[in-house]
């Protein structure tokens, strides 16, 4: 058995399908952390367990597999691998046709988990940058208020923010929020 | 500051919105929408989007079915659960007749009429609702059950509460849509939650409530849960209410606050309470519109039954929270979240205004637990009770020209017709309780 750090949840109401997929994945070191026999149950499971990979039988009841796909995708819940046991067209999602060869299943599952890992790191990076950008915007807003209220230049406004934040023992962004919340206040 | 047509066109372009839901409510408060693409937005913002009014419950007959939607630009917001590319936004709309006059059956326009009436006295009513709801599991066919996540069995040992997670997502989504949320917490019953709004003017709050119910249902579904605003889904367990905090402002000042008056409550506030109590029986059909609403208004579950007011205890219909200054307010405890918020706020405002206009003194406050009082004690205080079922509530509404006026004749007639139909449908059913109690005995 190969050691693997990835876990998965399986969504299917078909015990035979579950058994076969689980056997193939377990053999290659993936470990199962939950299952759902219908879409709501599977969604609850995904939110609770937050696995690396969601393996979904396209005949998972009560239907609307496309909506399930968009929820998992939009909320970034996990990597998704659909295995079609019927006939369904899922544009833009990884879809394998059942029965599937073990080597193909494992290769695709590993690739999806790796891709999800990269995606997560990128999302974290974007979040950090967005936060930085929004902090900068708030500080700019606060500076503009101070420049207007105190008739001072940009550098002096920034120094004022720095100084008052130190005096109040708060971060400069917290001080900026206070200025924005009380734009008519002369000093802080 | 009000948004202009250009602001919206710019925002749509910047955010990559592709579809707009032009939303309005039917008489039952159900959110309806006409979906348009951004290419139709120009036309939509000019109020030129037409729809078939006869397809909406309680609107018009088939021969007068052409209706127009006139969006309120200030209500533009983007649904946060769709990707930016191809995203969806919403605009709340008033419904207009083909001749350009407001449709008399539009609940939003009717609330605006009541707001305009208050404006004659320079009054603005602010509302802060506390909306409760349950989250249940669905069965394998996707149908809602009464099984709550709190009793989830399989999930009992899990460190994360699914309902708490869903509620957190709801609050974040609502905030992203521009709603101000004051608090959110788990409620008394298993699976029951509450999300409280920061107070705002009646129209904004009614728009927010319509959006809120839609967002709560959508997010719950995305978490594999089913959210319901049914007032009393489970017998013997607290129902879901929508306690509503009300205050009247004039030129930015809360006229309910008078630092020199007893309890710092102004005379206007007392009259407003007088109006709310006097007309309570008549507006209950509007604030509690379902057969099921009256299963909540029973003793023992923190829901009001008696028409009285108090500073402290929570058993009467109206409570005055301790907060004073700009936060001085009354809390009406009977409404439930199944009501049409536009109509509910319209009747609350009309009842309170009548109290102020006609100087209706409220009875003495009852700072005792009314549920523990004897009939004689209740009589001595002059305490009446709310209607016990939907039929009685509609009969009370029939007898009140003031509340009928607050609804407008068109809405009153259609609303009444719908409520009586629902009551008659319910009345002919044989319920589980009857089968359980009578079948073995008779």
C-alpha cells in the first residue's frame, strides 16, 4: 500500500460502486473520511469533513448534480471527481466513465488533489493581497480626511496616523477605521 | 446617497454581473422575480420590463394582466454566492400599471403610501426585526424533514456544528449584500436560529427581510440543510417569531425619548403603544397570516397571547426594552417571519400613528407574568387576548376600517380571500391528533 496524505468523501447511493471505488483508492493510500447517500447529506459531509477530494456518482439522488457541482466549485469545498454511471454532460468538470480502470482513477485523483492544493495556496495568497489592498485603501481614506480636517499634507497625515495609533496602542489600520468612522472629529 | 442609473450600469460592468433578478413580493410575501440579462438593464431601469400579473397570487385577473416593474436603484446588490464572472444581482421593484400609476396590489407601494402618511407629520418609522427560523435535514428525495442538525445522530460527535457554520455563511452573505446584521445566535429550540437586523427605515427593512429569507434558504441548501420560516413547525417546542423593534424619528431625533418624562418615555411613545394595543386584534391576520401562526401564539413558549404592555417581562404583546436615548423603542412580539414584511410594517405604522393622532392612552403596564394570572386578575387589568385562529383574526380585520385602509381596498380584498380559502382548506382536514385521540375511542 502506498502512503498518501489525501482523504476523500464519496457521494453515491450505489453500494457496489462505493465498494469498488473505495477498494481501488484504499489500495493506493487514499483514505475515506465520509460518505453521503444523497446530495444534502453529501454536502453536509463535505462541509463537516473538508476532505481533499469529493468523488461523486453522477446518479447521486435526488438529482441536480450540476447544482451540486457549482456549489462545491464556488465555495471551494474540495477537488471534485465525477464518475458517470449514467449519461450526463458536465462541462468544465473532471468526469470519468464507469467502469473506470484503477490506474486512471488513481492518476486523476492524485492530479486533482495536487491541483486543489495549488488552488488553495493561490486563494490564500489572493486573500492576503486583497486584505493588504483594502488596508491601503482605508489608510488612504483616513489620510484624506485628516488632510482636509487639519489642513496638512499627505506625509504629515500619515505621520499623524502613526503617532496616534502608537499613543492609543492600536494598529495603524484600526486608527484609520476610527478616523473614517468619525470624519468630523478634529483630533484623536 | 441615492444610487443613479449610471451608478448601477457602472457597477454591473465592473463586477461582471450577467443576470439581474427584478424582485417583488406577492401578497403572501413570497419573493418573485423576473430575470433579465444585462443587455436589458437600460430598459429595466427605465421601468419598461413587463410581466404577466395574472400569474402572481393575489394580483390581478387575466384580462388586466400587463404589469410593469419599476426598480429602486438603491436596492441593487450582487448575490455573493455566484462567481464574479457571470454573477447575478438583484433589484427590488415596485409594480406599476400600464398607465404609469402604482399598482394598488403591490405590497411595497402600499407600505410607501403609509410611509408618506407618516411623512405628513415629518415622522419616519424605524424597524429592527429579530427573525427566527429552523434548519432541518432533508430526506433522500430532497423533501424537508423535522430532523434537526442538533440531533443529527451521525454528526453528534463532530466538533463542528453544521447549523452554526451555515448561519455564519448567511451573516457573511447578507453583509456582503449590504445588510447590517446586529447579532446572530442559536435560539431556544434545537435547530432554531435567530438573525437580528440593525434598525433602519421601514421600506429598507422590508426589502432586507425579503432578501434575508431568500438568502437564508439558499445558503441552508448549499449546506445540505433546509431552512424554514414556518412559525411553529414542531408542537411543544418554541416557534419562530419575528419580534419587531419600532421607533419614530422626526428630523433625525427619536421622538419616543423624553429625558424629563416618567421612565424617559415621551407622550408620543405612550400613544403609539396605545395604538398598537388598540388595533392588535385587527392587524394580527397580517402579522400572523398562516393557520400555523396561531399554533405559535399559545401560552408557555415565550410568544405573546395577551394584549398588554410591560417594561420588563416578556409575556405581553408589547415590551419596552430598557435602552433609552436614541435607542428608545417598543418591541412588538407577536409578528412571525411568515408575514409579508411590507404589509406587516404598513399595519404596524398605521396602528401606531392612529395612537399618536387620536391620543390613545395605553392601559397601565403589566409588569407581572400574565400567564400566571387568574381570569379575575386579567379582567381587573382589562387584558384581552389576541385572536386564537386565522379565521377569528380575519373577522377582526374585517371589522377594522383603519387596518383595511392601511392595506388598501385591493390588497385587503385579495388578502382576505386568500386567508379564508386557506382556513377553509385547513378546516376540512382530519388531523393526526383527531385520529390518534378519537379513533381508538369512538
